[in-house]
């Protein structure tokens, strides 16, 4: 397997294009608990991370081919986190995403932020801008579906957060 870097710019461009609307190629889950993680999966996929039908069970896979052929990790916040942090660790080279939980000050464009309660994610967002004060990060701008927002200050989001850095993927 060869490692490929995540195309952060392509992910952010996709996010900016679809944050305030929906890509008609995908089901909109707004009426079934929200579209946030579905939107973020689309962004990450646009950044080059391939759909992954190869894990040994559905919780170790990440894909959306249709509403009836999709994984929980594509459309639900906590399974998304579990797939992205569990697919590759250290020196493993499993097909698909390579990501890890991160710290606030390590975030880059295209990285993921989740709101959590009792240790479980319930909302997913993507970093689409960074505001600096000199060399230090002053704030991040996030974009999301479900309460659609484009370049919204992360500092104004209420709740406990978890940060996910996407390094790239193996193919």
C-alpha cells in the first residue's frame, strides 16, 4: 500500500461549495437526525480519501453508494470518529483513511471538529478557515450542514469539542 496526502484545499473547496445547500448526488439526512456527518464525509472524500468497503465488518468500513448501501461511519458522528481513528494507527497500512485525534492548536484546513457529550460525538464540522493573531491561532472558521453554516467562528460553538487530524490515506 502506498500513502497519499489528504488534499486539504479540495476538501475545503467542496465544503464551501455545499455548506449552504446539498449535493444532489447524495441523500440528505436532515429529516433523520441531521446531515452533518454525511456532508463531512463528502468533504473528506473530495479531499481524496477513498471510500473503504474493505474492513472485516461494516463498522470498519466507510462508504456511501446509495441510501441503502452506506456505512454508519459515513453518516453518523461517533461511528465516523471510530472509523477514522481506528483504521490506521502508527505504522499500519490498511486501505483507506489515516487520521488521529489531535489538539486544538494542531488543526489545519480540512481537519475535523466534533461536538461531544458523555464521550460520544453528536455533531461534525470541517475547518474551512484559520484566523491568526501574529503566529498564533486566534480562531478557526468551520463549515457544516444541519444548521448550515459557512466559515462560522468555532469559538462561538457551544459544547465540548474533539479534534480530528486527517493525514491522508493508503491505496
